[in-house]
C-alpha cells in the first residue's frame, strides 16, 4: 500500500474543489482540474483523497494539508476565510460526471463534458485574476495511466512498469448513456464532421476535439449546461488488449522471374498471379516473429515482367503486433536462408532488424538517386553496329515524360522531366540490340524506348528514326546505400 501523502494543493484551488465536488465530480477529477501532476496523488486511496479535499476546503486550520513544499499552501488574507468555509462536507457523486467512473471504479469520457468543465473552471479562475493554461489540466488518460501503473506494479510484485515500452496495453471504455452528448456539435460545426469511408461514426475523437476548438464558449454552454446531469451508469467494463509495438526488418531483393508481381495482383478481387515478391519475402519473416500482419515498402518497384538483378532493391517490412520482439543475427540469417530456398524466383540479402527512423533513409532523396537498367530493343529498320554507336556518346539527356498510358489510371496526368545520365549499346543482330542506361530514379524506360505515342520526348524511335520496341527489361542496380551491407 502507498503511504498517505500530502496533496500539493494551492489556496486558489479551494473554489475549484468546492465547485467541482458539488457538481458531481469525483475526487480524482478534482485533482486533475487543480492541475496536480503528481502520479502518487492519483494512486492513493480515493476515500483518503476525498477526506483530504473536504478538510482542505473546510478551513486552513486543518493541519493535514500543510506541506513543506514551498508553493503548496499559500496563506490567505483573513478576510477571505469566511467565504470559503462550507457547512456540510461535500460528498462524492456515485458516478463522476467527468470521468464517468473511469477514475472511480477504474472504468470513458466524453470530450464534450471535459470541455464543459474546462469552461466552468476557466470562468471561476478568471474571476480570481489567475491565469490557467488548459494544458495544465491533467487528462483522464494520464491520471488513469498513473493509477494503473501503481496497481500493476503492486500486482506484478515489484516488476518495473514503465510508460514508454514496446508492449502497449490498450484499454477501451464505452458509455452508451452519454454517447450522444457531443452530437449537437454536428450542427454547430458541420465542417468538422465529414463522413469517411472507413469510420463507423463521424464523431471521432479528433473531429470532436477540432469542433471544440472552434465553438464559441457561449454557444457551448447553451447546449451543454453546467453542472451536467448525473449519469446513472458507469462505463462498461473495459476492452483490454495487449499489443506489441511494430518491429522493422529490412534487406535487398533480387527478382529473377518475368511473371511475378511485386505485390499481390488482384483484379476485381480475383488473383491474377499465384504469388508476389512481397508474399515470398514476408511469409517466413511473419512466422519467425509470430506477427499479426505486415506493411511492405521498397525503394521504387519494378513491373511484373521486369527482373531486378545486381545487388537488388532495398525493401522494408513493418511487422504488426509481433509476439517475438527480437531475432538474433543468426536467426535472421536462417530466416533469409528459408526465403532463398523456398523459391528460385527471388533472392534476399542483407536481411536485418532496423529502427523505424532508419527506415526513412530508404525513401529519402529517392528522386535524386540513380538507377541502372538493361533493355533488349527491337528495331523495325534493319541496323548495323555503326547505326547505334552514336547512342554511346549521348550524355545527360533530358526527357519530358507525360504520364504513361499504362499507369494513367493510378497516377495524375503531368509532364515529368527526367535525366538519362548515360547510355551504351551492344549489337545483337540486324533488328536487336542491348541498351544499358543510367538514369534518374523515376524515369519510365519502356516509354523512352517505344515513345508511348509521342508522350515521351525525345524517345529512342526519334533518335534512331525508326519504330523501336522493348522486349525485355532488367533493373541492374538501385543506388540506395541502405540498409547496411552485411557480410555473406
Ligand atoms: Zn472523475
């Protein structure tokens, strides 16, 4: 059990304490609005807190409230004393109007009620010429966390309970009785409550907070009078879930197959290809970490019929709710081995655990990076070695690419300027040659070769003065120096 503690109350708190207790707030909510940010104050017995509050408001002669802290109890002028004395001790409401019992019976809260109380307190304090910053009021969530940490530490017999940890316990409360209390905000601030596809209700926490910031105080108090009516019911028993924070795994992949999409290819809900790069990589990793799901990202992507050779393409996986938070280097090597033996369509290297922050390295400066490609090109006109040799001398060619027809359904129509740093050719026969290119990331190579009906300018057809088409394309290198290369 926690030792009885001195509540660090200030003289100006008296009026708040009295007002809130008589309005049906619980003792712990009173502490919150007195801006008491001492976790132990919330962990002590509720009855004890209540009697201390009652003693405090019934007069300064009560010595239990004296504290050695400098700013704790400010002596007040004698003339004010009589006003603050109460005749009857103020009892605590059975279901607190503010936390709806969350801090009482350790059970949610409507944002609107919090706001109402805030306005109420602000008004009274303003009257006393004090400045109170809203951020100073302790949120129910904070107080709840403090109480729970204390209780959990007791239950777990001295095991340290820390607030910032990879294991998160989420606690959800509902209170059907007051669920509709914030609905009037819908008519006063319709802009804040736009329906979205995935949300069940427009009254999300964020939308309510936004509306409360906008609504004039006078309008709010009209719709939501103080004190609020006392709720008959407490919050429903909480929905408790334990979730482990995401862990991140990165590496590089090669793709050796011309019929493998990077992500599952679905058309009208039906699968077009039996697998994908993403699934081949993620399945063994998911199993090793016993994770509930994943998000896959990579430094660019290749088309289904394009191979990725060389050192491969950097990728990262966010593993959701893993039951294993860490894998040793050796275990990671084994997982990599499993991926590589499961399929000859892909190969993975440099598989390692990374931090969420490090992951941003993959995406940063993506546009400035260079990529190398090799394309097998067909020409309509018959060619000689000498006909293509001039291409090798072209340096830093700027091309204007109107969004390709094949991606127009998912990318906005625009003209993007890209740089082809250098090219080199290798003659195959009188209608074919290999074209190697080093380009700025984001250059559409296929469109540069066939011209995309003149949407890419200049293009290879113009340069060679004949129709050209691309038969095969390989990514030779993706020049992103992340993640770190590991010894094989
Ligand atoms: Zn309360």
